[in-house]
């Protein structure tokens, strides 16, 4: 009787999990359709500025914002337990609301910038790690070819068509006109392609192919070619490693720790981007580990390592990624040495972010949060803990 009851509970749990995943997939499909409608209109000056399209664009934006809110929070039916998803989904829905309000207020140019950036959240979410589906033959919207190259690549990542997205990013990397016309957009496309090659595909050959297009592009500026030269060294080092697929939490943590330590050895100064490939590899493994919700000191150290990675990989995530991890680390194991180290990193990031030519000004709400987290991080005399392995 006990066995039958356990089996019944297991079946119910499995059915519930399948139902939850089905709901999530339905939401993603609806978001994909809505995003396609918006991208088509905002990618063209003629379509976006045509007054005949004003109402339909606003209606699509409102629909998109409502769908964005349906995937926020812990109860959004997501099969992914990585806490990063909470941050991405929260900011995703907030930005969608901002776009709608800007359209209604008549600030169309600003709204267009926000709507154009919405795919960045999809990229940040879908390229965190190699877990999740990867589609190879999905039917793509017939209007796809009319999108600009970078929008095509971003859209394909947004719908998890990673192989086709890589082809688009390779075309951009090889394009002299793309490199000379807007180097910022060119570099952003390159980083999106690297996220797919390194974190999703985990394939050094794909990463090498992408950056070799950059290296042979005569219009790429010197600073970027110098970065790519360093990335090439990291990729070749990766290729020479003995293939390994860590599966346990301990193995994942050990590999992420090794890669972050190697990255910090490679960096010549804090803002140096020469270790990007190593940090990308480490962050992909850390997202996989965080998806298993590690607890205690191991969980906090994983959050700390993720914060260190995103201090450098700010272009691969979204605003305040590293600060999110440091705050989570402190709250996960308060009054420990690892919490204190996370607070030090968090405080430094906040001060840097609020310092400009006029000095340092920290808003009262941010200051209050700093004070709260400092108290949580302070080592309690009756609690003993080990120091973090990385400083």
C-alpha cells in the first residue's frame, strides 16, 4: 500500500511538472510572436514613423508588456530554478512598461530605443548556460529577412534558434561595412555570438571560427583586434584541455573556481577584457550550478564567483548583474566571511556607479540598502566560518 501511494504521488508530481513546463512554453511562444511583431515595426524608420502604424505599434507594445509580466517572479511556471531568472524577468517587465508609457506620452524615439533593447533580456536569459531546448528547424516569421542583420541574430537567439543565430553573427563579424558603420553594434553582436558559442554550445571551434572572422576583417579597430588576439589564446588553451563533463555540484563548483582563478591571473588590470572567454566559461557553469539551488557556504561562494564574473562581463548580461549576486550571497549566509567579502565587492560597485565628475551621490534608498547589507555581512562573534577561496 505504501509503495502504491508513493508511486501515485510521484505520478502526480511528474504530471504537475509537465503541466507547469507546458504553461511556461506557451508563454514563451506568445512572447516570441509579440516580439516578432514589434521588431518588424521598430526596425524600419518608414514603418515606425508612419502615423498609420502608431495604434498597432502601441497595441503590440501593451500586449508585449502584459506577456512580460506573466513570466516574472518565482511562480511563473519556469522549469529553471536559477535565481538569475528572477532579476531578468523583473527588469524585462519593467522596461516593457516603460516603453508603453513612453509611447503613450508621445516620446516615440525613446520608446523605440527601449523596445529595441528588449531582445537583450532574451539573450541574457537564453545564453546563460547550455541547459534548455535548442531548436534547429523552427519555422521563422516570414518577415525575418527584412530585419537588419543584428536584429536577425538577436531574434533567433530569442527563439532559441542558436545554430542559425551563430550564422548571422558570423556574417556580421566578417562584414567590413558592419565594423566601420557602427563599431558598438558590431562589438555587441560579436559578444552575443560568443555567448552562444561558449556558454550554450560550449564549443571552442565555434568560438574560434567567430573571432577569426573578426581577426581577418580589415575595418575592425585595433583595440578590438587586440582583445580578440587574447581571446584566441584562451580558446586554444580550452581546446587543449582534456574533455570533461562535470555533473555533480561539487565538480561544477570546482571547475568554475578554477576558471575564475585562471581568468583573474590572465587579467592585467580590473577593466582588462582579455579574460572574457574564461569568464564566459565560468559563468555558464555557475548558472548550471545555481540552477540546482546550492545551499550554505557553497551556494554563497557560487554567487560570489558569479559576481566576480559579471563585474567583467557587464556587456554580456544586463544592468546590475554582479550586484544582484553579491546581495544574494550576503542574504544567503549572513554574518560570515564570505558575506563580508561579497559586501566589500557590492559596496565598491555601488560607489563606482554613483560617482561622476561632480563627486559621489548615493540616493537615500540605495544608502539604506547598503547599511542593511553591511549589518548582515558583519561577522558575528559567535559564528565561525571559513574565508572565501578567492579574494
